[in-house]
C-alpha cells in the first residue's frame, strides 16, 4: 500500500467546496502534482477549522487533545480537531489507489463527496464531545440542551450529499436501499425482517398506497436517487397482465433488477408451505394440502380472501405479514435450498444482500457455465 500512496497524483481544473468566509463557494485547486500528504494538508486547511479542545467533553482523554493554554490551564490551545484530520488522512490513504485511476469527473465527485463526509465527521465529533460534558450542558440549561441533543438529526443532510456524490464511484459501497412497496402488509413484512436483523442495509421502507400515486412516485424516486439511494420498487399484478413498473425502469428511475411485480398478490406470491407456516404462526390453522391445491390454480380472488372464506373469519394481514417474516428468517437455509425460483425469495435475497439473486449465485459459482 505504501508503494501506491507514494505515487503523486496530477490534478488539473478541479475545485473543492469551501465553507470559509461568509458563504459556501468553490475554490480552485492549484494545478500540479500532489502526494498524499500535500493533498491532505490542502484539504484540511480548507475544511477543518480550529477549535478550543476544552469545550469538548473528551479533551482530557483524547489522544489528539491540545495542550492546556500556558496562561490558563483550564483552557486549551486552538488546534484543528485531530480526529477529523486523522479520518481525512486515512480516507485519502485507502482511496489513493483509485484516485490515481479516476478521470477528472470521477475525481470531482470524490472531492465533493469527501467534503460532505468531513463535515459530518467534524460536526458529529464536536456534538458528541459536547453531549458528554455535563458542565457545558448545565451552563446551557435543560431547554436549550434538549435542542442541542436533537440537532444531530440535521447531520444526515451531509450524509445524503456524500452518498449522492459517491453513488457514481463503484469502488465505494456508499449508498443504501430505499424500498417503496405497494401496501401496508409488504411494509410490515420488511420492518419485521429488519427488526430480526435478517436485513441490515435498508435506509427506509415506505408504502406508496397503490398504483394511483404513480406521478408522485416518479417525483419522489428522483429525489431519493439524488440523495444517493438505490430505489427498489415493488408492486402486485392482481391478476392483470400489464407491467406497471416497467415505465420506471425505462425512464431510468429504477435500475433493472430493482423492480419487482409479483404475479398475483403479496401473500399469494409466497411458497405455499411458507404461507401455511406463516398462517399457523399467526394463529390461523389451514389444511396444507388444501392450501397447496388453491395456490396451484389460477385465482381471480386474492388468496387471503379464499382462506377467510374457508375459515369463516377475517385474517389480520399485518399480523400475518410479520409472521411470514419470522418464517423466512427461521427457515432461510431451507428456503434458499428449495425455493430459489420463487419471486418473494428473490426479492428478499436482493434486499438482504444488495444484489439480484442471479448475480449472487454467479459470484458463488452456483450457476451453469
């Protein structure tokens, strides 16, 4: 790695975002050759401001902490936050190999994204330092301190900007999935899988409430993509033949392989034995052979409606959805072994591993060559 980071990089015509002064501006990076240390110092001088370490609750325990001020041992010298500088240095260190190969456009995306990353690290580090300083909190008073604690939520704006810039750089897994589902059952199903830690990398799950919101969805998907999310879109055919999700793919709002239109309805798309187990887990006992027979024939009525008629009682679809998540999580090995051709299984695989099932099998050497 040291051999790579010793190589200089030639920069020309690039700029950095700069918060110095009264407003944010773009500062031109002087054209020339930079080694890692040169670029780190240039960026740190523009991005990492000087700070009084004694205002951080971790001053006395931080390995980067400034020395006490010679005129007042209760105050510190002003220094650039060592945590932020070290993170910047290490980020450049692990990225140097790729920076050497990037073209000008990719380098600009990298520098813009890195600006927002450093902003987040700086604001988060200073905020957490303040949260651990009881004296400072008492001086602020409870009412103002509560606002200070809550203000950390605003830092996600910088993370969204970082993810958006790095979304074009394939070497960085910066983005996460945002899943738009048709109904409440699908949403509760995924929420339960996240609670079970079966799925870890979903930024959000939302129900768009049916096909009538298509225009709003297109605007919203565009907004999500600009914030760096990969959008996964799910819908149901409900017995129809038209692919309602295809326009989103053709408009490049959703990537190929990220749109899932289940052939029937949500519950009817599960493998029969998984649905049978989910029903039992939710407190609804049905005959397995009867359910297999129902699901093996084309139906104009959603399968839950048929089961309700059979049991002569309503089914809580939210409860059933959460029970189906429990079954998927518990039976994962068996399901992957026997149900890989099922559309629900393929959808869940994508959400769990961040890639379509076919690609995952290819990477594992499980597809035919």
